[in-house]
C-alpha cells in the first residue's frame, strides 16, 4: 500500500515508522505522518504529536475521507517550524480542500504540532 501522505513510498517505509514510535526528523515529516494518521483514523497518534499547550479533545467520528496531500512549503529554524499544505478530502460525495499554514515546535528533540492558520 502506498503511504497516504503522497510520498510515493510504501506506508511501511514511510509514515508507519512514526506511527510506531520513531521520532519525525522535520516538521514536514511530522505533518505527513499526521495527515496519514487522519486518513487512517489514528486519533492516539494525533494527540501524542499535538503539543500539550494546544492539545484538544479529538473525535474522529466525522472524519472525512482524506484523498490527497500537497505540501507547498516547509522549513524550520531552531526549534520552530512551519508547513504550508493543501489537503483534499471527500465528504458527502463532494470534494473539499483544507489549506493551512501549520506551526510546530521542537521540545526535547521531538517535533510537535502547535496550531494552524487556514489559508486560501
């Protein structure tokens, strides 16, 4: 099975490593693994990689079918990182898109998702 994150590698060679406990080396890889977790309904992983300062209660019962991820830009400086992406989903038979600039922080050598700002 190809990885849901769109890396063109198998899930086993890509995001599954992080889902099983490996530490994502960059904000982009963390974002990709989080997208795959949304696509696969892995709420525990999403919560584990969400910074405690902004971690919500998470319910994936209404999670749409995630169909494609496009990473537009990403990078980090020191312990701060960002990823600008577009995620496409299907819900109620219609295709939709979420565009977001996501913000990440590295805490004790581990990257965490902090927040995101929807973009056009």
